C-alpha cells in the first residue's frame, strides 16, 4: 500500500466527490431531474425509467415509486403512470453498489434494534462505514453483511442497504435498510431532512452564548483539499446551517449539542473551527493542539492525558429518529456517550475541581 492509500480515510473519499459535499449520503443515492421529450409516446413510467437508467432493476424502480420517490409535475405517481411529452420528472434513486462483492466479516457490532425492514447500529469510533479505496475490509458494511448471512436474512437488495453514514472517527447511530422499499423510503427522509438527529461534540474554548446558530456556505478548502472551509459570502460551497446548545462548560472546553439544518461534509467540524472553537482533538482541523487554556506545564500535561483517553475528534451521533417504512410510526433512538468521551468529561471535571 502506498503512502496516499494509507492516509486516505472514509471522509477523504467523500471529499473526492465533486458533485456533492453531503457527507452522510454522498454516493448512496442520486437525484434525477428529467424533462420528457416532446416526441415521447405514452409509456408507463416504470418502463420509461428502466430505459433511462439501464443499471436499475425493475424491482428497484417499482419500490422507488411505491416509496413516493417518483414525482411528476410536483406530485408522486405510481408505477403505472404514463409519461407524456413535457412532463417534469424528479426521481430519488438509490445508487447501485460500488463494489461487486462485499466480503462478510465476523466483526462485533452493537445492534440496538432490528426487524424485517431496518437495522439500527451504534457504531464505535475508528470503524469505517463503507468499503472504499484504502479500506476494503473491516468496515461496518462487512460486519453487517456477516450478520445478515449468519442469521439468514432474506432481502431483495443485492448489497447492504446503507442509507447514510458518518465518518470513521465519529461514533453513534446509523440506520440500515434491509429491503429495496425500505431503502427508498428512508433515503427520501434523509434527502428531505425529515429525520431527527442530534450530535454531541466537545469544542475548544468557552462559547459566549448558551445557544446559537452558525451559518456559512461550506466548500472545499482552496489550499488544503483534505479540509472543508466556510465561505460566509456564499462565493463557494453550499448553504449550511448548524444550531447548537451548550450542555456543560469546562472553562477551556465546552460540551455542546448540535442540530444540523443541512448535512454538508465536515459541517460541524468546519463551522466550529470557523468561529474559533475547533473540535477537541480534531487532527484534521488542528484541534489536536492545545488551542485554549493556560501556559503551565501542569495544564499541558493534563490536556495530553485527555488526548490519550480520547484519541479522535470528539463527535458523537447521539440521537436518530425516522418514520418506519412499513408501520409508518416514528422510531427514536438514543446512544449514550461513548466511554472515551465520558472519560474525557470526568477528567475535565476533576481538573476544574482541583485547580
């Protein structure tokens, strides 16, 4: 493996996608906008889409229609709708697999819920979600494939139904679809930002306000392609909004809760660095340096000790809420603070009490 391959992580792969900077679903589905040709003869929309997207299956198109993800002239249609000249068609299609073969691997994963349609997993930090360049094995998808194989899960999907993802060093909740219909139904919720999710993060410094909102377009950094940057004037990138609330203050570090109005790559990491409160121990954005505090050996050693118990950026996908594809009831899950972040909190509390 060459040096570049060894350095690339999952979020690096997302940065390579020039057509999207949406971290959680980049490469997982595509949004088609089609204007039907004036010479088009009446044709069922499922047959029309099979011709238009030849890498899709009849079942995939059928379940996409069933999930309400095929919109014609502003209204969802069934698969027997006949397209007409001039129709404006909008389709949200799940992508075909990037790899032909996903190798099942016996890797422990924390499954918090499972039924015939969905699987909810609490991912640990350090695990890549999806196989890709430099990370073909040891991923969450490999582990889920083994779980399905071991338990005889039958599905009309030809791969693990990944709906969204979080990057390698972020811990927390993910939902995985087990059928084509569930995948299409959940993909629409994520695309429309109708899921309910909150993130926990530790940021350097003492935020001035107990609550706030950060607005600023997020796009690739002009000089460092491995980072995202904020462009307040909107000259580059895509619209991004992050709402936050302070949960606990540690004088030189703050524990916050974040709600994303958009879902851009590294959104929380880029937004908080932009306002001078980089995520704690976020190496990609220089948060692994001592950015706030006092210039005393005792304090410096303390921070290094915290880095050792929390050896990654402090970001956790704490909650996940969505409408179930079959029951149409709201499902809601919470993931407790992972051990490494909890130990960091305890160290900060003890330090402040004894200093």
